[in-house]
């Protein structure tokens, strides 16, 4: 292990110890210590990237990814079992990794295209290898993990373009991989859930002849128009609002000088918020999530922030929750996972409601004890039972939809 690697490990261990000893943690979390450990490691890689950029070592996103890939290789990602065949390929210029289980159920003949999370800035097919391998094993079908380009080096729409290109290429060439093109599911978590929803919207908008049979959206980021819901105010495990906004600004290609305006919810006007009030109706949320802390500020927004951000957060292919009814109609059926302790929780509830109103079949499962990004703990040194149960449920849904397709 070289000098730089030692510095990374020491930095992570130092921050981890402080976090484990002093950071408050909700009692609802079933296995708090694995959760604490995993969250602090991811948070620390982000801090390494941020501080590294200040020191002139490079882009914070690139530094963060390099640190995570180092950890994935040496500590986090388990080895791929012999029952899985791994193949790297290129789909229409986009790198992918295909996980094919030897127990593939030929009678199902389906597959999943998985879009990893990481706030459009970090994450990789290497970091997600434990999750994608576990998913392939449980569904008994191939999983295609997409290595799309990331921000801040590549801003919207490039990451989405890459994901759409990989999905459409796989659909149109599916038979070469022993897959029925009409039995392909697109899935993703967090920013990957956002991209899976946006790809589904794009294909629907251009009447793509063979759309995905289903979309699986795991604690997806679906809107940034309104940032003062109870989920934003209460849930600060891992996704703290400044961290969320910094990632969004990187994806949009907008400077961080607008961070204070976004945190104050001043990046959109009162009139715009009023226009979308029915989409963000808090009566849609369960009673237990309608906190007294909820507040919806009324103001005209900060002019500079409104000028540079508002149109971007109103683009439905950036944030699908603001999509028109016309774009929503005809979408593939959806399986939406939300986590009760997640700042993105309310997005999933609102989107499930919006899809159902337009006749889209939706199965929405909320895990009150869940946090962001608990599914990443499906394998490796910080496994938890909640991730295991959740992936089992996702696998059953995928098998059911592929079988009925």
C-alpha cells in the first residue's frame, strides 16, 4: 500500500471514529453500527474529494471516485462468485459490465439494466459490483451495469444521454445476449433512480417501439423545485441538504455560488411553486410523515438563482416529478422504494401518486427504518438485514414482471 493509500485509510479511520462516537443516530435503524460505518466511509470519500480540489489535486468528483474505487478494490466489494460470468462491453460508446448467472432461468429470458447512484458525481460499476452481482444471482437473469459519465466533468444531459444510449442499444441487440427485448427492466438507486425514471420518460416521449417492461426506482431523486418538505428538514442521515444541493448543482453545471439560495429555497419563484402545488400536496403523504416541521415558504426567489436554475429544475428529463401528464401516460409499470429516514423520501410518494393518476401501474414499498443508501449494504463488510429483505422483494417483482411479459 503506497503513501497516498495510507493517507486515504488514515483519513477515513479518523473521521469514522469521530462520527461513530459523536454523531446522533435514529433509534429506528435496525442495525445502527453497520449503517454508521458505511455512511461515514462514503461521506469521508466525498470530503476527501472536496478538500483535494481545494488543494489543487483535481476535480472533487474525480478524486472522490478514485478514493471509492480504491476502497471497492481493497475493502468494500466482495469477490464475484464463480456462479456469475462477468463481461465488459461497450454499448453505443458507453461502457457496461454484464453479470450473467450460470443459473439463468432461460424460460424467463429477461434482464435488468442497472444505473448506479452517487449523486450524478460519484459511484461506479466497481463500487456497485456487490449489489449488481447479488441482484443477478437473485433474479437468475443477466444484469447490465452502466458506466455512464459523471459530473462535474460531464454535466446534464451527458449522463442521461449515456444511460439512454446503453438502454436502447441493449434493447435493440438483446437477442444477441439471449434476452427477449420485450422483457428488459431498467432500474437504479438515488441518482440512478432519477436516471432510470428519466430514461423511461424519454423513451415514452419519442414512442420508442420496445420500451422497458418495468422501471425500478430505489429512493430516487425526482425533484428540486421545493426543498422544505418534512423529509428535507428531518432526515439528515448521509444526505444533508448542503451535500444534496452541491451534487445537483454539479449535475446541472451551475456554480456553487448559488448554494445559499437553494438551501433557502429561493431558487424558484412563489408563482412556480404555486403552479406545482397539486404535485407536492402533503396530503399525499402518510400521517406519520406529515410533520409539524413542514413549511412551504412563499417568496419571489433570488433573481440570479431563479435565472440560472429554475428552468433546469423544471426540465422533466432532469427531474421527472415535474413531468406533464402527457409525458407520464403510457410509462412502464413502476416499483418504487422509499426510505422513511431519507431526505428524498417524499419524492417517491409524490411520484407514485402522479403515476397512478395517469393509469401507470405502481407498486410502492416504504421502509420506515430505511435510510440513504441502505441497499448498498447488501454485501461486503457492512451487510444489513434490511438490504437483504429489500433486494429479495425487488427480485420477486422483477421476476414477476418478466414472467408476465
